[in-house]
């Protein structure tokens, strides 16, 4: 009996809405755009967060990254800038970290030198990284073929190098790079391996390429050489021309030291130990410490706030849509006053009238919710394709959007339904 009444009421609701198709469509648009905006905005927010988390994770959740930074300009007692600036991380710092910090897995010192690479007639601006054989343990670098630099390369300061896949495209084209020689500065280096990032997707390559272009001019890739070879051939002093003070020399031993800790619980104590050692042996503020684990936690907090803000903004459109539904349903009640009076005269109870109008409201919002989900799933795809922005659509966001839209429809439909049910049947029958 109940199912029969439910089926009959739903059929009456669909028939009533179909008789006013244009009005019903315009009313549903508020719900459609509200649901689609909730799904799309949450997808864009989740995508941005996931992309940031991925980039931070590439740095290594177990790592502590210490980088050299140029300290503020110092002047001598005569008021002139110093012609020799000596600052930054040193090999002694790396040794102190190894001896003083417990639970350390590896210490990776790095030197980074901008250079121009040449292979036959092809040239490209690149970054030379002087590093150690265990560098892949603290990075996402993966050797595709060949090998990475070895302990013997370090010991004998061999002129060998490992290139990334961007260098292969820029310099070698269709040539097989292993065994070929690349000229860096005045010296030649034998290519012994080709490496790439582990999650080297087209999107990440394009993002990395744009970031590299904006930060380092025309750098196309990275070449890895033994740290001892870089120290021997490139030295530690760079000359810079200045219009005010002529030639300025800078002496920097290491641009970066990465400390990998075994236990995540020891990351913060290890960071504190690093800070203590650096403050003790560095009089200048010539270093910066980055802990990817802290960045990940901070990013999660920001993402949570970002999701709440985006969801709240999108939910406003749903509320606006609900107000539109209430307005239309109140107008419908006024139009159907005589119909309500006839039904009451034939024995319909108040709950039947309420259920009738609520069913119409629910059909309207449910249809708008389904169409809004379809539109909401399409918008992130368009944003990802044309805007080159990552998006992540979660099932929970679809459920929340549909649930909120249905709840909004029912809540805003309660007052019109209650008003219709409480009409005086006699007065309703007199209504023209």
C-alpha cells in the first residue's frame, strides 16, 4: 500500500513538473551549477594539493636538506665591499653531521655549477652536479641504462659523467650516448650512464622544464660528475664582474648537503642538531635548512583550510539554488490552491499534501544533482586539458555535493509544503 502511494505521488510530481518544463529547468539550474561548482572546485583544490605533496615527497620524507645561501653584503672598515667572499657549507660540515647526529643513514654533499655542455656541434646550457655514488639513495633519480658514478671514479677523480634524459634529447638526438664524450669547460667527460626522475611523466617534465626555464634561464638538464672531479677541475672560487667594485671572487665549497635519517621520529631532533652545529661553526647566516616532512604537514594543514574555503564558497551557490526552489514552490502553491482544496475535500490528509510537494522538490533537486555531477566531472577534465593543472575528483566530493543538494531541496521545500498543507479547505475551494 505504501509503495503504491509512493509511486502514485512521484508520478503526480513528475507530471506537475513536466507541465511547467521551462520553469522547472530554470529552477534546477541553480542546483546544477551549485553541485558542479562544488565538485569542480574541490577537484582543483585536491589536485593542487596532490601536486604539491608529490613535489615535496620527491625531496624525501626522511631527508634534511641544508643549502648554501648568499649572506648579506659585508663591508670592510673602509666602507668598501670585500673582493673575496667566503661563505656557505663546507666538507667539514658534512663530516660533523656524520659524527654528531645519531641514526643517520647517509650524508650526501653536492656541488652545483652552471656550465655549457658541448657534443660535436651541439651546445646546451646545463647544471653540473658534483656528487657521491650514493646520491640516488636520497633522491628520485633512477639510472635508465649504464651506471652511476662509482667509488673508484671518486678516488681517482675520473672524468666520467651521468646525464639525464633531457640532455640526451638536447645534445645526442639519435646517437647512443654511452661511451661518448661531452665537453664541459675545457675538459672532456665520458658518459657512463643515463638517468631520469622516477615519476617522470609528461606533466612533470613540462612542469620541471618551465620551472627550470624561469629559474635558470635556458638550462635544459643536469649532468652528474664525481664530487672529487668537480672539486679538482672546477675549483671552489668563482669570479664575478661588478660595475661598482670590479672583479669579485666567491669561494663556496658545497652548495648542498642532504642528511638522510632512518627513523622519522628522529627528524626533528636531527634538524635541531644540524642547527646547533651550523650556528657554532658559521658566523654568517649563509645556510638554509629545509625539512620536507615539515613541509608536507604544513601543506596538509593548508589543503584542509583550502578545501573548507572552496567548499563553503561552492555551497553558497547551492543555498542560492535552494532559495530559488522555495520561491518557485511558493508560487506553485498559490497557483494550485484550488487543487489542494479539492484533494482535502476528497479526504487527503495534511501529510499527503506535504509529501506531494516534497516529492516534487526532491525530484527537482535530484535531477539537478545528477546533471550537476555530470557537469562537475567534465569541468576538471577541461581544466586539466586546457589549463595544464592537475585535478583529483574524489568519490566523497561527489557524495557530499549530491547529498547537500538533496538536503537543500528538502529543507527549502518544507515551508511551501507546510503552507500548502495548512490551507483552509473551504477557502481553497473558493479560490479562483
